[in-house]
């Protein structure tokens, strides 16, 4: 389990996290809120989102949840606006939402291909557009886009997902140039095989675990909190001169 650092400069600021109800997003929302950040998150999973928000608010933390399917551009924009109204100007955006649904190359239709990009890439642009003007008005901010090592490893049965995730790095580098003059930093965090609840329940096997451990330089499970710890660093002023970069959290696999 990662050791959580303290970033006093984050206290009192506002953050928006997409896909915040479970996995890496859940860990990020929780860790940001416990740093004193006014934390808003969006997720398609209404029950899980409401439960997380209620649990964190019971701790006395300032958290707000909006339900939306981020494939719906208008719904994504409306959710972002609702959270900005509730929490104030957003200085941190974590573009975490995505889904690594398995699929064979032969089965892909144009509609499915477009849908995977609508899930894994397009919301990053939509939400960045929603918060960038406010960040500029604040004098700066931080946008973190979640990638995946799947494209680096040439993973099979994931070609649409892997292609979308490879594009996240190009989006990050270009957006860093676009927003740098406004003091907005843009970085990519690229996780390896993270032991979220869904990964453990749907994709874990003794054979796959043994293969992963053989490939990792550091042995053991990569937890959602390990990725969230890197995200928090990139949100904070401790990373003030980091932008346009890709930070890999994979225990030394790729």
C-alpha cells in the first residue's frame, strides 16, 4: 500500500474527477478530499457514486457527485457545470473515466470503434474545454489524463481501447502546449495492471498473476492508491515544472 504524502497547497482548492466512483477514480477522489480539496466527481454508476459521496461527506469532507454518461457530450458538460457551481472554480481536472472492455479485432464494427473512443478519449477533451477557461482565470491549474500500458505492450483483445489510450499521450502533449501560456500544466499518468475490484473479479487468474509478477521489477500488487498518489503529486505545486509528460506507474513492467 502506498504511503500518502501531505500537500498543504491543495487545501481549499477544487477538483473534478471523471469516473470517480470506483477503482483509481475512487482512490483519487478519496485522497483528494482528505487533503482538504473540494472534490467533485462524475460517473455513470449512480449507486456507487452516491454511496462514495455519502461516505466521504460523513467524514466531514467537501464532496459532490454528478451522475452522467460521459459519452453524452451535453450531459458531460452539464455535469461539469453543476460541479463548478457547487464547488467553485476548478483548478484540478483528473480525466480518469474509461473502460477496458475486451473485444476481438474481427468483431469490431465502426459503431463499436467510435463508442470505445467516446468512452476512453473524447470526454477528456470535453471536460478539459469545460475547465480550462476557469483555470486560466485562476492563474493556472493542473490536468491529469489517465493512459494505459496496454498500447505499449501491444495487448491483444483490446485494440480499440489500446488505440484510444495511445492517443491520450498525444492529446496530453499538444494540450500542454496549448494551455501552458495560461499556467495550466497537463500530464499523463499511465498505470499498469492495477488491482481494482473489477480487475480482481473479472480478469484475475493464477496464470495471469504469475506472468505479471514475472514481468514486474517490483513484486506485489499495484493498488489504485499507488496511481492516485502520482495524481496528487501532479495536482500539487510540488510538480510545478512538470508538463507534457507521461508518468508510468507499473512496478517496472514496460
